[in-house]
């Protein structure tokens, strides 16, 4: 897949939910957490587990989803989380 096609796929993902398009620092602080980092010294090196949460009272951004979990791991082995 070419670079342009990959970029277009990322844009499609971003467009799919307002949770990927938060507008300000307060929204990000209220709705984003990094679950692997919360495990402290037990976290898996290189693993990024980001939770986008739509459970903020009176401020529903995405009527179709309560949360989105984004997992990024470039390592060579399979990991459990």
C-alpha cells in the first residue's frame, strides 16, 4: 500500500468518531487515558494502550460509542494486556 493510501486510511479512521477530534485541552484531559502507563513498573515496554472515553456527563461527543481503545505495539512478540 502506498503512502497516500495509508494516509487516506488514517483520515478515514479519524473521521469515523468525534473522539478522535477533540477540540481542546480540557476534553483531552477528561477523555484520554493511557492504560499501560497506569500499570507502573509492570507495564509492557513499547506498548501504548490509549482509551478514548465518552462518559463525561452532559458532553456526549460520539452517540455511537462509549469508548475506543487504541493499541500500538511495534515489538516482535505477542503481548497480553
